[in-house]
C-alpha cells in the first residue's frame, strides 16, 4: 500500500448516479433548514414553550443517536443501503406532515413535537449511517474528498439560503405550515435515490451467521463490539472521535438555547434571525469550497488540527455581541466557525472513509456517530438546565469557552503528523494492529514495513 497526495478532480459532475445522490441530499437539506427554524418557532411562538422545553425538543431529536446508532451500523452492513435511504426519507416526510395537519385541526401539542422529533431522529440515524456508507460504494475512493466537498457545498448553500427562506415562510404562512416544505423535500429526495442505477457491492456477511433463534441478538452484540473495537483501537479514529464529541458537547450547550436567546433576550424579529443565519452560514460554503485545496496544501493532519483549533474562538463573539446592535458579531461568529467546521468535517470524514474496509463502513460510521452525536443531547440538556438556573447569557459563555479546547485530542495525537491520504484499503488484506503506525522523519505516516498504513484491527 502506498501514499500519494489526493488532488480532487471535477469528474463527479459527469457521474450520473452521484448527481442523483447529490440532488437528493441538496433538496432535502434546503427543506431541513426550514424546519430547523420552524420547529422551535412552533414551540416558542405557538405553544409558549419554556427555554428548557425548547432545549428538550432538540434533545429528543438527538437522543436516538445514543440509543440506535450502534445497531443501525450493524443493519447497514447487513442490508443494501439504498432501500434504507428511501424508507428513511419517506418516513421523515410522513412524520413532519403530521405537524401542519394537527395544527389545522387545533390538536397540536408540545408532546406531538417531541414524538415527531424522536421519530425523525430515529430515521435520521439509519439514513445518515447508510448515506455515509453508501458514498464509498458509489464513487471511487480517490474521489471521496471531491464527493464530500460537493455535498458540503450543498449543505452550506442550504444553510445560507434555507434560514432566509424559512424566516420568510414563517412570516407568511406560520411555522407549522412551513414544515410542509421539509416534508416535500424528503419525498423528492427519495425519488432521486430510487433513480440511482449503480448496484451496490454484495453485502459481506459476518464470519459466523446466527443459526438459532437465540443467536441473532448475540450476533448483533458481537458485531457492535467489532465496530467499537475498530474505532477505539484505531489511534486516528479515536482521537478524531474525542475532538468532535467535545466540540459537539460544548457547542450544543450554546445552540440548544441560541434561538431562545435571539428571540427573547435580544428581541430579534424572525426575518432578522433568518438573515443572521443565512449570512453567517456563508462560512460553511467557503469552507466547502476551500477544504480540498487546504488539505492538499497543508496536509491531512495539519488541516484537521488547524480547523478544530479555529472552531471554538468565534463562538465567543456570541456573548460579546452588544444588545443594541448584535447582528455583526453574530454573523461573524457564524462565518468563521462555519468555515472551520466544514474544512474539519470534509477532511476527517474523507480520511475515515478512505482507511475503512467496505464491510466495516457501516459499523465504523455508526460507532463514530454514536460517540460524536451522542454528546449532543447531553450538551442540550445541560444547556437547558443551566439556562433555567443561571440564565441564558452565562450558559452561552460556558459553552463558548469549552468549545475553545475541543482541538486538544487531535493536537495531542499522531493525527497532527499525517500528511497524505491513504490509498484504498483492500478488504481482503490481513488486518494489522493500528497502534503500530508511526510517522517517519518527513512527517508522512508509514507502516512498520516503511511504506504502508496498517489496516485497523477488525477482530
């Protein structure tokens, strides 16, 4: 196995099946951004929810990432991924459509919002794990950075335009009706995924199949354990997981109450809130556009460390924003934090996908998602509790300061020395203990034989 610098090509624009996946995700992301504003607006403006209830709403949506991520990874590795994506889209469309129906019937309650958020979260767990595992089966591994960067451009564009559209729709037709846009976007996404023609590689089953009724659950547990050992036994994956989990924990102390802070403490109008999100989210688009070149120029490891380092400080601008004119600092916070966030995500996700065998993609992604998204509801609950006890502004300070230290796990790990992306991992290559990897004097990560990156332990 050899190394080379990964220079993205523009060929994926001619890849029809990738374009269908890209179109599906782009449409869905724009709809999701509308719901991102609309759902808490329903709770705050229509149901008069408290700050804790608003934070709990976000927590309920992310709780499934703790409960179901690991089993989802096993099922994604056992089953074809495209049907999982389609069912996830259609299920989320149905759940969201119940909100405007209940509102028009005068039956909408905060408990229904909790139920919809939970169902949406469960389906998103399966969709996201399958989606992240589906991309490496759809494109060549040396196209992963390009593919992830293009998908991040879509995500960033949605984060720029979606909140503005959401704010306008909420002002025109009310928040519950605006949720219809997201429901329709999931239907459109399912159609595009259904039209993908490329067949997935045959599903590789575990070495020992369950043979009795008592064994399926045991088989599930053993496969979950394989995914956990794979991630925690890999020095790169575990340090990336620790960094991302820390950033998500402290970041969501802030984000769980951010909208309440804007609407109640700063008394901003919905249209201005949407505008702040839209302009601030330009940082996501810039990050997506420069991620590939940054990784190629600085190296994979330095890019991961630098982008993680630059994520936290911009969040300090949120509590520093003056009450009489907060928009400029709030926008600046979104710009710089978003840029760093996307560069980090594109680089580390592409690296994870590149080094992981096809048969382990689902469990690796599920384990990573379990770890890094599992801290999100913890941060959200703590944010709600702190906001109720010490107030919104002190809580935001705590989250912002904590975010500044999230980069330490990758800084203090061998990730910082990794210069180049690995060649595709051979699924049939015998595994080698990941902790035997060491950087040569030139900083390029090489294996014990001098030219290879060992495949992480899959036992």
